């Protein structure tokens, strides 16, 4: 399954028209880059209007009461669609557990290891976001982490779905899915790169040329 990693309603609408996207992920860094000083609620409502499935909105408060209050505010924008993105950590686990008891969808984010993903799953995380590119930055292959997490989820019957983010190359998508990720969240730029292969372009051009040259 693929999610769109963006806050740009125009890009998201276009990608959704392909029929390949099942959700949207956002984060404060993407928002700052793509939306600048735009109002968060207005922007997220624009994203909701051009998509279907969960739209992840990340918490920026850092204490338990603040995170829970922020989560309730975001959830209120669209209770069936908003997924609360919770930064991983001790407080994040408490928030995840509490939101789970309130039946609010969560996306536990910024995880780099099996240990973290397993704890997030036990706390009730709806989605478990492991950052492929950032794991590779430390010199490690993320695929064993994905595979180990998927195996443990299935062994214990845990409901969390693995999302792989921080996608930087086409092969990151292929490898994440091959290793057992349920979902890969991908920027529009990389999704468009997934469309192209030189031999595909060559074959289509050859077929079209043959058709148009009939009878000449």
C-alpha cells in the first residue's frame, strides 16, 4: 500500500487521481517547507477534501497534557479521517496508549529500531513509522528491522501496520515492501519517478510509430 507524503493539496489531488494512494502523511518539516505560514487547520482540511483514508497530523507539544489536548483538537477536525502522529518516546507511548483507549487512530513516528516499533505496537499504535533513510544514515540496512517487526506483529497478533518513511530513492520503496512493510509513504517527486522506465517509453513509442505508419 502507498501513502502520499505531502501537505500540498494540488499534488495530493493529482496523485490520488492515479488510483494508487490510500492515505496521506504530513509532518512539521514538510509543512514548513510546503506551506510556510499557512494555517494548519485550513491546510489539513484542504488535504482532507482531495483525499481519502487517514491523514496523519503530527503533535508538536512535548508534555503529556499538551500532547493529549493537541491530539483532541486535531481529531475534532475529522474524527474518521485524522490520524494523530505521535513522536516516539516515553511520553509518546503514554499518549499512544491513552489515545488508543479513546479509539483515536495513531501513527507512532520517528522510529529507527525493532525495539521501538515493538513497544509502539504494544502500546496500541495504529501505524508504526520507521524511517528508512535515517536508519541508512547511521550505516545500517533497514530491511532486517522491517522484517523482524513484521514477524513479531504476526506472531503476537498485534494490529499495528508498518509504515516506512524517509524514502529517498526508488529502491527504498521496493526494498521496504519486499521486507514486509504494510505501507510505504512516498513524496510526489519519487512517486512520479516510479512511473518511468526507458524501455517502457521505447516500447510505447515503437508501438505507436508502427500504428501510425500503416499503409504508408
